[in-house]
C-alpha cells in the first residue's frame, strides 16, 4: 500500500479533496506556517471574526443590558442544540456551560449521588489527567469510601478495553473514559463499552473533547448516559471557550447539580431565597456564563454542520493514513515511532510520533521550520489533522521538515527543558 | 439641604466633575439613551473594543496555540493582581477564574472542610440569591449536618448587622455576606463584621460583586479571609466575564480546591496521573479559562486604576445624594419610596426606588423614554451610578422621565408580567 512520496502527489490529493474549499472559511494569515495543532486550539473562522465585532460593538456596546433578552440568555441551549447534532443527541440533551473540568465535576458528583451503594469508579490511565484530578477531588469530597480504579493500557497507546470490561461488576457506579485519547489518539468503541457498563448497572460518562467535530459520535444510538466535551479544539470556538455537557433525557430529572446557582434556578428573576432547580438541562448551569467566549462558539459549529461529520471523518481517515504511510517511508528510518493505533478504525484525528529527541525536535520545528505541532511528554510530537482546513500538502511539508530536523540534527541547538505550553 | 431642580444645575455639576472626561473612554453610540444599569452590565470601554481585535485577530488568528505562552496562561494571575489593587489585597491574593457562583462553591466547601466541628453558616436574606443557592448546595453535598442561618433584615433595606453579631457563636464555621446588597444597595461595615466573626473563630467571606470598582474595599486592613466578586458590573469586563476570588495569604496553604483540575495542578504539562495542587492561589483554578472573556477584563480595570477609587467613591456619593434629593422633591410626591439607605455611608453605588407600579414604570422607561434602569422584583427600579461614565445630567433626565411616566400614566399600556431579564 505504498504511496508516492512527492509533494506533487500531495497537491493532487488536495485537488481531489471536496472539502478543500472550507479552508477559505478560516483566517490563514501566514500561508508559510503549517498549523498541525487544530486538535488543541482550532483556527479562527472568518465568520467568528466578523461576528466578534457585532457581538462586542453592537450587542454589548450598543444594546447593553438588553443583550440578555436578545440572545445571550438562551445561548447555552441554542449552541448546545447545535452541538447535539454533531454528537447524535437530542437538542434538549446538550447545554454549554463552564469548563470541561467543572462540567465533569458536576456530572460525576451527580452520578455518584444517584448511584448510592456503589463505590467503584472505573477509568483508564490514558484519560486526560484533568479528568482524573476531578474524579480524585470528587471522591475525596464525598467521603463515601469510593475507590477510583485506573486501568492501565497495555502499551500506552491502545485503551484497555478488554481489561475494563473484565473489571466491571455490580459495585461500579460510573465508568468514565475519553472517547478519543489525548496522547495516542486511540478511539474507544463507545457502544461496546457503554453496553458492558450498563450490563452491570453502571452509568457511563464519555469525554468527547478530542472527538467532537472530527469523529462521528452517536450518543443516542449507544444509549450513553453522560458526556462532556470541549469547544476550542475541532469546534474552533476560541481559546478556552466554554464546554458542553450532555445528559440523556431520561436521566435529567434524576440528577441534581451540586453547584446550584442562579442560572439553574427556576424563575431566576423572582429571586426566591430557596433553590428550586429549573426544568431539564438548564439546572446544570450555575453562574452567569462568559457571553463573549460563549457566543463565539456558534459560527465555528455552523461551519462544521455545513461540511458534515461523515465527510470530515472520511477526509480525516484518509489524511491520517497518508501521514502514517509517509512516516513509515520517511520518518521511521530516522528513529520515529508511531505512538498511535495503526488501525484507522481505532484512532481519532491526531497522530503521535515518538522520538527520543522529541522535545528538541518539537522546538526546532516550531522555531526554525514554520511548523506548529504540539508536544505531549515525555516524547510525543502530536500532529492534529483538522479536516476543515488541514491540507495534504500541510502533512507532506510537516513530514519533510520533521525529516530534515532529524537528518540535519537541527534540534541539537535546543535544551532538554520543557516549555510551559507547546 | 435642598438642591436646585433644573437641568442647568445638573449641567453645572457635570462641568465641575473632574472625572467627567472618563466618559470619553467608553463607547456611547447613542447619546440620547440614558444608561442607568452600569451596576448590572458595565459599558464597553473603547480600549476593550480595540484590544478585542488584537486579541481575536492577532493572538488567536495569527499566533494560534503560541498565545498560551504569550500571555494567556498567566492572565488569571496578571488580571487578578490588578483587581487586588482595587480591593486592598496583595497581588498574589487574587486570581480570576470561573463564575462568581463557582468560585463561591470552591471557597465555601474549602472553608467548611477547614472548619471541621463547626456546623453553622451565617448569612442574611439580602444576600444575592445565587449565593444562597450555592450555600444550600454545598451543605447538602457535604452531609455533615451543617445548618444555614439566614438572618432577616429588619426592613428589607438595611443589613441586619446587629442581629448577625448577636447570632455569632463558637459553632459558626463561616459568615458570608454581600458587601453591597444587590437590591437595596446597603453597604456593610466590613471591618466590624469581620472582627465580630473572628472573635468567635469563624471565617468570613465577602461577595464584592456590587462593590468592586465603585466602593473602596480594603480586605487586608479588615483582615478578611475570603472574597469573591464579579467583573462585568463596575469593572466593565463584558457580559458574564469571569469572576475573581481572594484568599488571605496565610490561609492559602490551609485550603484545598474541591474542583481540582489541570489548571490548578503543579507542573500541569507533566500530565501526572495524581493531582498535586499548585503553589498559592493557582490551585484554585480548575479548567482552561475562557481566554477571550477573561482577557477583555483587563482594559476596563486599567481605566478604573487610572481614575482611582477614592475619587470615584467621592463622585458616587455626590451622585447618589443628588439622586435622593431629586427623588424627595420630584418623585416622592408621585408615590415612589426610597428602598435604599438614606445614610450615604451605608450604601454602595446604586439606588432602588419602589413604586406599586414599578414593573410597568420600568417597561415604559425602557420602551418609551430612552432610559435603561433595571428592575428587581417585586417593585424596585434600580438605578446604577457608574461614576466613570454616569453624568449628573443622566440622573436629572432619569428623574424627569420617571416623573413623566407616572404623572402622565404612560405605564398603563403595559401588562403586569415580568419579562425574563430587565
């Protein structure tokens, strides 16, 4: 299954790409810069740039407090309903609020309180560390003798799906996993794991942060109970944009938000002294949402809906296969190892390449080679494929420059320290 | 102490106002519209409008992921340190994060866990309802038999300071109050109540949302333990902009954030599986902050620092006295009652006027009279005085139009329903 290695071949793939024109929907101020980090922070959509002026100058500057009645107040549900279409959920099952970690806290605490008598939480060691920290904090807070079982991946790349299934029993309150794993890009079989958890009476919570917008997700089909996800990666919502949460409709009345605030109050402008939760998902709001960051999620979601998730996934699969084939031919001989699943059905839309000089290679790539990947300790250069704007030529150039950095030892001028963020 | 009632007199006061020129720092697109709701949503600073373009188009659009190392990552502390100067705190005692309600949850839970054995929480019925909801939720979650004592105001206007002091005993874990009360504008004596709480070993948490930027606050002088506050009122941070929290330096190591997330992790990019809190206040961060809403707080804070809180308070006092004198002469005869303290030392920077037709008057004012106040059930028209841009003429015009709405019964065309937000 060898592919031609030339740049011309990459250009030909771009010419055949029916989604290629979506790149024009994004601000690309420096065409020389290859951006391979859309899985960490998505690019700025042109529609967002335009909408930002209207939002700040007209909605805030001119309409002032009236903005609340003219779209701000309902933005959490309105944008949530659009995200629902990307993840196979009903419009009233998704709402935008707070950060991914705060939403996880709310849902985990709610789930554990609804599952009294069950003491186990199950996850894996590939889960995003913030999720593990939130679980640890929630358990410590509840003081009910919960135990967090972190199942180890056999190889640090593939999720321990079989081991998780073997570990499930009637004591499990909640199984929670990242659908697409942040480091390796491993993609869990959502339906299979959800079914297994349900068979012992456990609830299931999926973190969709590295899936939403790049991998088709069907929460309803898999009968998923709970989900969270972030909007600043493939949804292109802007740095740190608020996160979303999903609760299966039938569960919504059974769960209560532990961080009960006025935005989740029924009839909030009555200013009653006692908390009475709003109907449906709105009770999972807490404080006043950051309207600028929240509103600017919407144009990016609209672009995704227009392109369609199935077409995006097809392109993403083609691109990650292409990247892996180039790795095999060009980078593997230079000491790069593939730290992502080889099977396309088992990976999301980013690829990790390990190298013993990974960190220094990453720094050379950023500073000298006009390529922006990201880096995940200890040695992973993580390459994000954002099918809305990543081109095959981007991938080809990235591989060529990675090769050059190693072949010419361009990394040797860099220290062995870790920068704060890469 | 009668004052002249003419518009000319208001113009003369404006001519004498040494802060008047600060109004030019704000976007005022419609000079005919009188904005009396800066205590709910502050106006858009021109510097923010400019900075928004740089933030979105350059920092996000061009610098992309590199933005994290170029100011985003440290924004919570950087902006927190500036807010610290407005509230008499040290630079490392304030950080910006999440919403006011989420911050309250974090601090209340942390305080109750540090105060084991004490079961009482004391507050009043003038506190912002969201604060009460958070307290209720935290108590229910901890299941330690805590009791929330909501001390009643004698008249719905003045805080029950004496009753609170009488109620304090060795069982009190935490006293928490709004420094300036959202409905009446009553202003607590922070030092006195803090001293009283400390004398029985209680911690104290002040909600500064309606004070910060309008009322001088000296947390250090009063030896306050904990505080929270919002940035979208007098700080002009933008709708729903993230909130701040304060923890007295000596307490920082004793308290733990119950919503432990990666932004509060020591060495977060090591991606360790176990949570290990960061040093100092950074552990009270949780998830990735909404950078656009967060960053846009800063220019507004800079304007406040330039104007100076003492000068702003002096103007605010002069303006609220002026408004009350106009009320007495013009509005009281039409059935308006003063629902704010008459003593200037006991009120913040907004004035509530009650009227049995309050809601309909509010609607007429907004829809027909080009005045934007806000409304707080059941009958309060709340008039915010934002000394950076509210003019004496604004106040005069507001009173004149309020009078006209009632004298000419212009409110009669409106229904008796409550709109979602006013």
